[in-house]
């Protein structure tokens, strides 16, 4: 499989048609896979709550676009803000297990997202309101 403009344009079109304003394209074979690898296209306005993954670290690498990844403490106070923009030499971020985080998408953005599997849905105690 080649990750190229045609694939990214297709995923972006699906994100534009989605009420969530994002779409993922799984590169792993199943939700039980030991490594969860996916391309995630995120559009401005997508809502991703402040959350954490207690069981795994998570890594994002920007393929196209620009977005902020924001770290928070357990009270929901912002502690760090990282601009991911390949044009500025900021290609990705590694998010440690248990780190509260969220995103702010500036323009349509495609990321390669990697975390340990199997897939585990977020539980209520892993989402800050």
C-alpha cells in the first residue's frame, strides 16, 4: 500500500461527509491487533474531548495540514500547546500514557496515529468535561 495524495484525498472527502468532521483509515488488520496504526483525517471544527489513554502512549505524525496538540492537567488546565506543522519543522508529537490531551485543527490535517493495541474504547473516567 502506498500512502499518497489519492488516498489522503479519499479519506478527506469521507471526513467532509461525516458529521464528526474526521475519518480514520485503519492500517492494522483488526481492533485486536497489538499495534493500532491508522491515518486519521481531522477537519477544523471536529470535536475531540480532552481525554487520556491509561494503557498506552500515542504518537502522531503529520502527513499534511496543521493542528495543535494540547496537554492538560487533571483539572483541565492547559499545560502545553504544540503546533504540528511540517512547514515549520514540527512533524509530530509523542503523548505519554495517561497524559490528558486534545486537539485544535487549523486546516484539514492528515496524521499517522500509532498506539498499542488492542483497541480500548475510552471510559468515562478517561474523559474530562
